């Protein structure tokens, strides 16, 4: 079935039991989930899509399907989506407020429409000047030992604590080792409200969420330029 014989729906209207449908979106965020026993093996690709109305929806596709369909997936690119399975958006980690999410199988269609970067900085959870940082700590999270640092990020609206784990700890310490003379303005994307019991400086915090969260250091965007004035 082609997109021409299906009905176009905006992302906000996608739900189960719809007639044959298609939609056009940009791939806003892409990350992988490793195998529990072998972290070098990717089992699933997770995505967040956004349409022209600003509505977002999460999607997932197994690495086997990506390989068999020879899909080229890249953040910023524009795609037509069709025949995805629509399921409830449940679980402890939800990247969008949409009540449903998409699961792509061998019968689904993800067609590249345009290749170009999408500017996503305005969709960040937080932009702030790093005014405090803790030393690296060991922390128990979901019964696992992880390393963590606590940042205080300051912007014109106030101060917010940001808790980072594992790979993001490595990212910020690497930046500080190589750019120690520059106080970073950090853009945090796809963070979440921190779990209770992890706050170090204040009464509330955001925290990194595995491969979903992205950090940008002193990017060339308007919010950072305004803060440097």
C-alpha cells in the first residue's frame, strides 16, 4: 500500500485501530539499547519523531529490522512513516507526552524524504552556566553501582541541579580537562526530573537518562550567546 492510498494524520492524532495512515516527521533524537549481557551488541534503536506542528512521538525498531531493510536513520532527516504498530506509551521512561508510541517491523515503512539537519536546541530541558560541580561519586541506581557528578546550572530564571551518570560524567570531565579555562554553558536535552534522594545542592533536580540524554557544551545558539553578554 502506498502513502497515496493511505490517509495522512498528524502525529497528535495517531492512535490504534486507525485506517491505513501515513505521516511526515523529522527524526529528532536517536539512541540505541544494548544487550543486557553484551553491551557491545545493539538490540534496538529508539527514536523520537517531531512533525511540523511540534507534536512528538517515540518509536522503536529492532537492529535486525534496520539491517534487513538497510535503513539509513539520522537525526534531523525528514521521513514518511507508514504501517507502524501503534502501542500504549508505557514504562518508567517516556520521552514524550503522547499516549502512544510506534513499533516498526518488517511490514512498516520508513522512507527518507530529505537529508538536512534539524535545529533542536530550543527543545532542551535546560540551558545554564555551570556554576558548581561535585567530585565524581559512586551511586547506587536501580540496584547498580554507577558513577555520578552533580552540577549546578544557572540561567536568568534561577538555578537548577543536574545529575549526570556514567558516560555523561566522562563527557563533562573530558571537556573540563581540555577546556578548563572556559566555564561551560551546557545545553541538556531529554533529561528528566531526578529521582528522590539524589539531590545534592538544592531541593529539585533534573538527571540524565542513559543514552537518551544529550549534552552540548557552548554550542553556537542564541540562548548561549545571550547568556555570554
